[in-house]
C-alpha cells in the first residue's frame, strides 16, 4: 500500500507542469526511499528524472515497491482541482487500478477526493552514468528563463560557451542575432563533482576535520595550562623559601616581558582594570560590528541570489535546441537557483534541486548545423 501526504499540493502541480509537454505517459516508481520518475521525450533527445524523497513528505508509507503508470496530462488536470496550499494525499492499494488523490483545505473543512485510472506502461529505467563534467554554472533560475525565452524569439538553437570570460548564450536567427554574457562572481574555480557525488561523505570528512582541529586546539590549551600550573607551583615554592623570592620576581618579570625591575601588585591590578575597561569597550564595538555585519550579510544574501558561479576545467562550447530549454525553464517556480553541467560531446544537465527532492533534465547537443 502507498500513502504519501504532501503539505502543499503546489509542489506536485509545479512538477507536472514542468514535464507535461515532454512526457505523455510515465511510471511513478514508489519505494521506501520515495517516489521517482524517469522518462524520455518522443524524439529521444531529452530525458527527465524526478525524485521526491521520503523526508519531503509529511507522511509517507510504501509497503513494497510499486509502479504507478499515469497519463501525465490527465494527472495534471486532476491536480488543477487542488489549491496550491491544499494538503495532498496520494493513496494506492497493492496492484490497484486507480490512484486516489485527496485534497484537504487548510482554511476550511473542505475535503475533495479524485480517482485517476492507472495504466500498464512498459518502460525501462535507464542507468544514468556518473559523469565528470568540464564546466559547472550556477545562476538564478529566473535569469536562465529570461535568457532562453528571449533568444527563442530569434532562432531555434543556442550556443552555450563557458570560458574564462564567463558563460555566453548566443543565438543566430534569419533576421537577427543575439548573445548574452554572464560574468562569474569571483575567480573561476575547478569543477569538483557532478550532482551524483556523495554529499554525505564530503560532510562527514569535513566534520571529522573540524573535530580533529578542535581536539588539537584542546590539547594545546591543556599543554599551556600544564605549563602555567608548573610555573605557579614553582612560584609558590619560591615564596615559601625566603632566599629565592628575588628569583621568583625575576621569573614574573621575564614572563610579562617587562624589564623595569620588580612588579608591584597594585600596578598589576591597575593594569587589569585598564584591560577590563578595554575589553568592555571592544565587546561593545564588536557587538555593534556584528549587528552591522548581520545586516550586511542579509544584503549580500540578497545580492547572491542573482550572482553567477562558474567552475571550469576546460573551455566548453555546445549547441542545444531552445525549444527544450524553454520547457526546462518552467521548473524555475520550484527553486531560485539552477545548475548547468557541461562537457564536450556529453548531454547537458540542467538540475533544479529543491527541498523535497530534485528535477533534472538531460539534453543531447546538436551536431553540425542541424
């Protein structure tokens, strides 16, 4: 049995709106890990991969793996009957013929239920190989949408070129040509990994590094404390022996790096008071600076939403169909950022990663002038 409850139906609606023009019929593969969909368009030029992880649902239960064959257009029509903020629950029994969708309104007692007929679809899940890409570009999803829509008015294809200058989108049409250059923010870095990389392993390695550094710092601090304790013991011993008081005063002077003879206790107290006053002033200044930094950080976050990040191992230039890119850009409503992964003679990867999962598009490049 399957029971999957989403806090808002808008997530599923946006996903279906993004793929309905590429895919006609598809299987939603349900398992304990979540719900996935993988399908190609009729011309076998583009592939779409969708995943909704288990943790992205408010409630999720899947007793055994099961495929749900649906007509994407019909499911889109059923989802239009739900408001964006309605709670959406998907239910299907084992070997069921229908998929039950229940919408619960948040601001009223309205509960609506729909049954969608399932289909038997013969489709094979393609194994997407782990690819080492030569270029990675991260930009605003709204900016990507604007670029591909503007250039689609001029021609049918776009050349995407990633170089040290930045990332350039160029389209040559019969009546006009156009190109858009986006310069990356900061120096261009190297591509570390593709989206199939193991994020958890990297986080664990970073976590171990932090722990080790803290441990090392702690050992150093303990060592310093031990040295101070040893010095303190020596000073106490010197105080007990009257003949060694001068030696202990010299040790204190040497420790404090002052060469003006003995140090009086009153002077030390005055110094401590001055230091305390200085610390109080600096703490106030630091608190003000932190407040200023927090405001500046908010401004920087707002600016970073439109910033472009470029990672490149080598120069890449490929040509793609704008019709498909315009369809891909419909996923911009899900997330503010989009990632482009490119390598010569390798399909372009357009990745939208959001809270509940991801949607990824793979598009084969054009060869020659076709």
